[in-house]
C-alpha cells in the first residue's frame, strides 16, 4: 500500500484535543454488582438465553429451507414437528466460519452468504437459500471479521444492500484527499485514534487500520467512530433472534513467544480469544475466563478493577475489534525486512521464500511506525500488536502474560495458523452440530488459491487440545482429492473424529476457486469495482451451488443431509437412503493420497477452455 499523506505528528496531537471523544473510551462510575469475570465453563447467561430464543426462530427457517429441498425419503414435517416437541432443544446448532484473507475473503465470503440467503430468489431456486437464516453462529477473523462484524452491526441486510453501504470502490487507505462521511484522510484517522491515547490508553496499528476498515464496514457517523460491539445486542434483528450471533477471533502474543527485530510471533498453540456481543475471553490456553465485552478496557486484578473510582465504557469499538483481528503488522513487517523468509505468515505457510507481490512495501510500514514514534512516542514493538487492558491478571484462570501483565497484546486472528475461525464454534459449550467453512486464506502459493493448510491446522490443534473435531487429512491429500476445488464433508462417521464419537460438528468445507471468475486478487487490493463485486458474487454462488447443480443435481440435497445429520439421533430418526448416497459421494472416508500435489493453477472450472490470460484480457480488475 502507498499511504498518500503521512500526518504531521504534532499537528495530529493538537487537533485531537479538539475532537469529541468519539473513539476514546468514556469514564463512568464503576458498576457495583458486576460479575467482572466468569470461568470458561458453559455459556454466559446472556448467550444461553439468546441461543434458546434463536432456536425458536431457526426452527421456522429450517422448515422453509428443508421444504425447498427435494429430499426424496426424508419426512421434513415429521422432523420439524419432533424438533418442536423437544421444546426446540434438539434444533440443530449451525454455524458458518469465514476465513481470513483480506478483502478477497471478505467479499468471496459475502458471496457465499448471499448464496445461502432466502431473501435472494436465485438462492431459493437453487435450494441453498435459507441456510443463512438457520445459522446460530457466524464467525470471522482478519478479513473474514469484516462481513461478520458488518452484517451484524448493520442489522443483517442482504448482500446487495450491504455492498451499497460499503461502497467498496472507495479505497479507504490509499487515495483519500478529503475527509467525508465515507472516508477520512490518514491525518484525520490518526487524530481520531490519538483521542484514545490522550485518555490514557495504548494505541497501535490496529487502532489505525481499524479506522480505515470501519469507514467501509461499520455503521455510524464518522466511519462508525462511536459504534460498539456490545451495542449489537440492542439491534432489532438481534433482539428478535433473526440473525446469527457473531464471534470474532484475536490471537494473543507476548514476551515468551519467538521474537525477531523486536516483533513477537504467536506459537501454533497460542491462545485464541473470542469476542462476541456478550463477552471477551478465551476457552483454553493462557486464559480460561470471560469478561463482559461492554466493560472491556478496564484493568482488573483478582477480578476487581485496579482503579475502583473510575471505570471505562466504549473500549469495544467495532472499529478496534476488526482493526485488531485484521492487523498482522508484525508479519507484514517481518516479511518485508526478511525477503519473505521470516514472519512465517501461518495462513500462507506454503508459499516459497522470495520477494512476494503480496507483501506490503517496507517503506510504507516504516512510515506508519515513524508517525507513532513521533506523535505518541511508541516504538515498533508497542504498536505492532493491539493493546487491551488486562481483565485476567492474578486469576487462577490465567497464566503467562495474561496472568502477570497490565495489558494483553493481540494480533491478527490468523497468526496461530488457523485462519478459518472454527475455535469458538467447536467449544463443547456451544454444542455446534454443523459448520460451513468458507476458506479464502490464499495459502496455496504462488497464485493465491487454497491448500487446506489452515483446515488441517485446526484439526491438529483440536486434537492436541482434546476438542472434538473431524479428522482432516494433510494438505497433499486435500489437494489431490480435489477438496480445494470441490466441496467435501468431514466428520461424517464417528471413527473420523478426534474423539471417536459424534460430538464433533460435521464440517462442510468450501475453498475459493475459479469457477466463473478469477477471484484470487491479492488480499491487499483495497478497492473493488461493483463489476468485480458482481463477478465475485457469481463465482461464490457457483461454488456454493456447484454451478447451479450442473456438477451434481443432488448437491443441494446433500447439504441438507449434512445439516440435519447430527440431530437425527436426538429425535429418533434415521439417515435416509438418499443421504447415505450423498455421504458416500461427499464424505472424506479416511483415504490418503500423499503423492506430491500439482500446483493450484486451474482454468475456469465451469469453462475449462478459458485460462487466466484470456479471462484477464476482458476482465482487467
Ligand atoms: C460519540 O458519542 C458521544 C457521546 O455519546 C457524542 O457526544 C459524539 O458526538 C459522538 N461522536 C460521533 C462522531 O458520533
Ligand atoms: C411449534 O409448536 C407450536 C405450538 O404447538 C406451534 O405454534 C408452532 O407453529 C410450531 N412451529 C413450527 C415451526 O412448526
Ligand atoms: C479536496 O479538497 C480540495 C480543497 O478543497 C479540492 O481542491 C479537491 O478537489 C478535493 N479533492 C477531492 C478528491 O474531492
Ligand atoms: C520498545 O519499548 C519497550 C518499552 O520501553 C522495550 O521493551 C522494547 O524493547 C522496545 N522495542 C524496540 C523495537 O525498540
Ligand atoms: C505451547 O508450546 C510451547 C513450545 O512448544 C510450550 O512451551 C508451551 O507449554 C505450550 N503451551 C501450551 C498452553 O500448551
Ligand atoms: C530473496 O529471495 C530470493 C529467492 O530465494 C533470492 O533470489 C533473492 O536474491 C533474495 N533477495 C535478497 C535481497 O535477499
Ligand atoms: C491426536 O491426539 C492423539 C492423542 O493425544 C495422539 O496420539 C495423536 O498422535 C494425535 N494425532 C495427530 C495427527 O497429531
Ligand atoms: C481431480 O480433478 C482432476 C481435474 O478435473 C481430475 O482429473 C481428477 O480425476 C480428480 N481427482 C479425483 C480424485 O477426483
Ligand atoms: C447460476 O445461477 C446464478 C444466479 O442466477 C447465475 O448468476 C450463474 O451464472 C449461474 N451459473 C451457472 C453455471 O449457470
Ligand atoms: C469407519 O466406520 C465405517 C463404518 O462404521 C467403516 O466402513 C469405515 O471403514 C471406518 N473407517 C475407518 C477409517 O476406520
Ligand atoms: C490468479 O490465478 C491464475 C490462475 O491460477 C493465475 O494465472 C494468476 O496469476 C493469479 N493471480 C494472482 C494475482 O496471483
Ligand atoms: C491483466 O490485465 C491487466 C490490465 O489490463 C494487466 O495490467 C495485467 O498485466 C494482466 N495480467 C497478466 C498476468 O497478464
């Protein structure tokens, strides 16, 4: 990226003094009876109640979705009636997870959501519509956190509506000359975040990047300057349980982790934090506790505010949450200074060393660092990660930095090597039955397609932690069996899960691939024309529906089989013969093919006569 203007640091500081404290957390009196910390056992009361309410609404959505399918020997009315008779207890809990991968993943993932939306006629015609309305959880990290946050914070519009809100053709980072309602200059964004520094909070690149992202993805005046994640709980479609609950992931990093050039890099077993409209915290690793998200920003010790006379609210700005989740400054920097040999970008771990067209030039990264140094006296180490006042200090439920430090250092949610945000959804407390994973991590070098490495990494991490998850074969097998170009189901049989039973969710894995358009534009392309967005949406639609059923007319029904699978035993029903056939076609059965895979570099899957050069001649995005 090429920042057009670098702010005059001292001017930013003085101008910030005149701004309304719209971004800075606001001092309030401390709540007297708050349960500041709860151990990570079960769900919070708020989430548990909300999920119960959501199940009633999902029941109706699922009924509509399943009824549109052509399931030949499955009794949909009987199934729905049995779910209803259970007091909705057995309504399956369905989730979708959108991977990191910058703007590419944000937009291809949005295209996938669109293909599952019962407000889109074509989706209902293809019988995939309504699955979106049946989801209880939607998780995202890094670029995938943008649609996850944006659909939620905008009260769940359609994809077409949200593109009008986003105005993706505007580049929020590179070409802004004047601050408007839709974009701000680098100077002005810097002034906005300096208000937080003046209130006594650490700021960093995550705050800054978050401002740029927020002008696109967060509703509210001045690029959603004031908008908080906890306020999603007040939106009408959240209150009426008509949207899924968003979960956003961050990775923790700090002293004790590998360090290069003053920058820390999380280990593959680094702690993954969950941020939801209810809570902030982690299920395992260095923290096994949660704190109410609206009270984030308060330093606690032994579960009590360190300063009992003043507490803060408004730290949980949407802007900062997505800024933190999509801030890999440590990796960007290490890639740039090491000729791509350091800063193993986990999500692109299969790439070769050497100069990468996907790296951000060092001069721009240095430019950002200089501004922080001059304006607020913070060095590279301090700004690279996002700083959260630590609520978990001195608890038996925390360890390492999270036990002893005044603040938590958070980096891009993908940095532990799991770019698909499964972790929050595979916690037994959430009881998720089925996860639709959308992978646009661009981890297959050199063309930015998908290798499946991140899916495999989640299996390794889940297995090591003892969490129920499908067994996933290594990358060579994933590629050789075409699971990175066509969808596949994992965990169908109990013997193909980490725990040898059916507690693991069934995973439907979709990788981004060129069906009708080449959607492997670099993760850092920061403006997108409406024409390209339309092509992205059609490509995702073609992936989700497998070319409107041209690959297999029964594909949509097979998705339905996977959706209901885990709940059947609870309501005393059997997998049907049609679903048996679907599973024999689409479930990975444990076979391996570990031969050296070919490079991911395909002609258009729906029109193999068209290669990239030919396509690029008429679609020069
Ligand atoms: C942010 O909220 C505060 C208090 O509610 C208000 O005074 C301020 O104008 C808001 N700023 C923006 C940019 O919306
Ligand atoms: C569930 O049962 C209730 C009470 O009998 C009924 O009003 C409702 O329509 C049923 N819901 C569905 C989706 O069948
Ligand atoms: C920005 O503002 C300046 C001064 O008002 C004006 O000359 C210029 O045309 C504006 N640029 C854009 C892109 O609107
Ligand atoms: C940045 O400052 C901190 C605190 O003074 C120090 O521990 C760290 O080593 C510094 N990092 C760099 C890269 O200078
Ligand atoms: C993570 O891995 C490191 C190094 O392999 C090890 O020292 C540490 O104990 C592990 N942490 C956890 C929580 O397992
Ligand atoms: C970077 O790596 C590539 C590939 O290994 C090598 O050809 C090139 O010389 C390296 N450049 C520098 C500046 O080290
Ligand atoms: C999965 O976990 C089991 C039990 O800890 C272990 O024996 C096995 O080696 C693990 N598998 C992989 C692929 O790591
Ligand atoms: C994978 O796709 C290629 C190209 O379409 C095909 O030749 C090959 O047979 C497929 N492999 C499997 C295991 O289906
Ligand atoms: C599938 O249907 C969608 C929506 O009507 C359309 O945009 C797309 O081009 C179709 N794809 C194929 C392969 O027919
Ligand atoms: C898993 O179990 C099924 C039947 O229950 C069997 O057909 C299959 O061979 C088993 N697979 C493995 C990898 O053990
Ligand atoms: C996109 O994919 C095509 C086909 O694999 C490849 O030719 C092209 O170079 C890729 N574009 C980028 C930006 O990597
Ligand atoms: C694709 O088209 C653009 C615009 O015409 C051009 O700049 C670019 O070099 C083309 N890419 C390739 C790999 O030919």
